[in-house]
């Protein structure tokens, strides 16, 4: 634990004085709309008093939130820097260029587009730039850890393109790259999509590149979940291997809600055109400014320590769950997330999520191969370490959280257990307050 100083990693989150209420931070909002101000206060209190284990959620710094709530919201700027459809863009051009340059520098990319509103928009833009409707694409199946935009039939990706899927091995629950190769040879896709929303091991990026080259496919790596680990040098980078890399900025990057696209220079113009006017109109300049702030924070040694702590904390959490009798999909984790099989406890994902909510732990039901549940009520529970790590929690806290989760799923519905566990979560939360106000 000595390597991961609690104070050092939290430093970027505490660069402004703490406030105690939303009204203190946003007096105009309280005056103009006390109802919404009150709801913001309730949500801040919920976050303050909750152990956030959803791996796709995190805590943006006050500086990021200040940029996000700025007057850049007022400016329309369709197009890209130097090629706008509107006048008055001389300052916001600089803002966007700063974000693009910082993204390229941080990730070693030849080109960056920072306009996508979210990860799904980023994936849609890459598909629109390089594919025609009906083209063949190979992606990771949803129940194997993939994302909706990797070909789910209920998503635009599965409706517009002819997606086929590769799967994890049913015994090990790990990706078998020989099977991926076999599927690629069978499908002969125009594009291969690597990446996940619920896979807990490190991808063999070099092998994905080798397979893509063998079948003449483009390679898109969706690193929405692990982008912050790459930025913090705690995970291998896909940039040297992929034609396109998409990411979100609000998960392990600890920034504003949004997306980005990294690509080789030769594809830059096509990507820009696909984003706007292809799938989006005016970019969110306030969000782009917040992305620029986030990228500056991600380039620091403090953030490298944070990324290392995220991975270390996830490992401690997974080991503690396993030691307590849980079964984790793929046997554990190499990144920031894990999926726990709830079947041995005889409970469904939705019931577990609701009971955990009531004791102050937020997680989400998640599917896995042969989970046996329904899409809305799968038998897995997805958890991760990014947000609690941002609060300063480390190994001993991860062990305590594992104990809370295990006791909850083995005493589902029990009121005495609920009261006791709620007190334990509040004690942890108050010991490690949010960066937005004191306790």
C-alpha cells in the first residue's frame, strides 16, 4: 500500500476548497429553480453515502466539472477547427485543438476526434466512415462480455451491419484466440471489433492485429472501459495495433461524459466527416473543454499512481470475494472489473442489485455465457474499483467491501443484516468523502 499514497492520488480531485451543499456551489440554481437544486442535493448525498462499484462510473474532478458547466455551452461550432459552418469560433477552435493534441500525445495516436457525445457515438462514427450497410463485421458476443454496439440485434450495429460474434471458451471463460481466428476465416469480415464492457482479462491485441491482417479486415479496438488504465500505463495500449480506437472519457479516465476516436492519419478526414455531418450536429464545446482538462490530469504521475491503484484494488476485491466462496467469471481480474456468478447463492442479479442499493452499495446485474437468466435479470453481478479508488480507498477497504457484498447476497431481504451493512457502508463513505464537499 505504500506505493499508492491515498493523499497523492486524491490530490487532483481536491484542487478546490470543499463545499458542503449544492446551494453553496450553485447559488444561482437555488434561486432560479429550487426544485432542481434540491434534486441535485439529493443526488450528491446519494453519491456521498454510497460505495459505487459500477465499473463504468467514476468521480470527475471539480476542475472538469467547472469546464463542463461553462459558457462554452453557448457556442455552436458544427464542423472541425478551421472548417466550421459558423462564425465566432476562433476561441473554441483553440479549445478543441488543445483537446485533440493532448489526446494524441497521451495515447501516441496519429489523429484524434474528440467530438463524440458517448462511446456508442464513437463506434457508430467509425462504422459509418468505413462500412456500408450490410457489411460483415466480427465482434464479441454480448453474453461473452461485449457491448451492445458490437452487434447486438437490438442495437443499430446489429440492425445496419451483418455482425457475427466470437465467444469465450465455455470452460475457462477466457477468449480463445484460435476460435477468434477460426471465426474470422469463416466470416471474412470487413472489420473486427475487439473490446468489452464485461470481460475481466487483458486482450491479446497483437493476436487481434495478426488475425485482422490475415483476413484483410480493419481492426477497431473499443477501449471504453480500460482507456484510463492505458493512459495511466497500467494496461497495454491498443493504439500501435489498431486502425481505430474508440474510448469513453467518463469511466476509468475520470472525466466528463463523452467519447473519443483515435485513428491513423489516413483515416482522419473520413472520421471527421462521419462524426459531423454524418451522425452528429454541433459538438458539445463545454464537454470538449472538460475533456481537455481531463487529458491534462491523465498525463500526470498522480494519475499513473491512480491507475495502478485501480488495478491493485480490483485484484484485492476479487481475491477477497473468491476467498469468501464466490465464483467469478474467468476466475478473477486483470483490469478494473469483475463479474460474480450469483447462481451458487440462489439469487438473481436484479434482486441482488436492489438489496445492495438498500445497504449503500451500487453494482449492476450483468450477463455472462450460459448465465441462465434473462436480459433484464441476468445471474451475474458486475463490480469494479474505479470510483472507490478515486475516494482514496485501498486494500483493506476492498476486503471490507467484499465482506459486505458476500453478506448481502447470502442474507438477501434480511432486515437485521440490512441495518448492520448500511452502517458499515456509511462508515466507509464518511471516512473517504467525495471531493465536492466535507462531511
